[in-house]
C-alpha cells in the first residue's frame, strides 16, 4: 500500500512564506511565489501577466487569492513544492499513483521541463515495479506508470516498461492467451492522440513479432553452427550429429519444436525462459557436447 505524507495534508499549505499568491482549491489554501511559478511554466507566466485579473498588483503582505476549480489540490500542492525546491516536504519513495497525479497537473500547466530531474528519478525507481504490476494483472496501475513515463518524456523508463509488458503479459496462461497489452481507457484518454494513431495493442504486438523473428534467427544460427562441418568422415561430425539429435529431442519435449508453432503459441517470456533453460542444460550435461 502506498503511504505518502500528502494523505494528511493540512487545509493551509505554505510553500513560500513570502509568497505573493494564494491558490484556493476545494477548501485548501496554498501560498506560493508567482515569480518562481512563472520561471517554471509559461502558463503561470501568462496567468500572472498584465492581461489577466490574476496579474494585478501582488505583494507578500497582501497576496492575491486565485481559485482553481478543476485541479487535484494534493497534486497541485506537491507540484508547487517541487517547483519551489521544497523536496523535504515530499514522500521519500513516491508510488505510481503519486507520480501519475503530478504528471497530470504538470502537463496541464506546461512545467514538465522544470520537473525533469525529479520525475526521471522517480520513474527509474518505479520501472522495477512494472513486472510485479503485470504479474498481479494490475492493468490500470501499469497504465498509470506508462502514462507517467510518456508525459515526463522519460524514454528509458518508457522503453523498459513496454518491454516488460511484451515479455511478461500472459506468461502465466500459455494455454489460453489473455487479452494482451490492455491499458485503462481512462489513461488512454489522457495520452495525446498522435501516440495512439494505431491502438497501443497493435504497436506492442508488432514489437512482439519483431522480437520473435529475432529469436527465430538465433535458433537458426545455433542449428547452422552445428551442421557447419562438411566432412562426414570425422569424429567431430558424428558428435555434432548427436548434438543436433539431442537438441531436437529437447526442443520437442519442451514445446519449442516445431519452432513455427512455438513462436505463434508462446509469449516472449515463455520462449526466453525455455531457451535459457536449454543453455543451462547444455552447460551441465556432458552428453550434449
């Protein structure tokens, strides 16, 4: 269970004691500096400019009071803390829900770049949870993590999360393939339309097929190496023939032969597990040499 300090956030939050703006959000008051927010976000720059009511004269003794009606107050408070470098007020190990909520408001107020160091650190830590979330069939949680990686433009985390999805989804149910790569519709709705020009399931399925094609090539190269000796009169040739026979027997027993059937019926995770098991067997079984 994710436990964070914001669960018990007071109704009045002072992020900057000399702040010249107080935001009002659903019963919460958050005091901040308009100058700091303007440096972090063009949206806040415009909000505090002369063309808007919010841009009227502000000062520390008499801060302006601005109502924000559509934002999560806890997420906004945490966003302001990060922008003001008040990181000691944040949870030390934020979970995926915390990061997702920050991603939503950071994207709305166009301050992704200001959060880049913090967000990338969070995602590098959280990407390790991807496999556990997939194995627990927590599709909405993995969707939130994927959304956060995309929104914060963290390519490393996005690559590792999607690769985990390709490898592990459906690994528990080889006989009955599940509906793979399902991302919560609520999360899909938050992603820019261009990202899902093709359904994400199709994109990931294409990547899975590419990975399987590569595995097929590896197996073919392994077989080719065993039959490379053209001299049928050498002891080495006989040994290699035995190795090929044992390899085919093992692949048949474990469901990896015929290879075309294995590639169509197994997940990437299942294929990699079996091939890894084979390499271990080869290392410790003298009869295979």
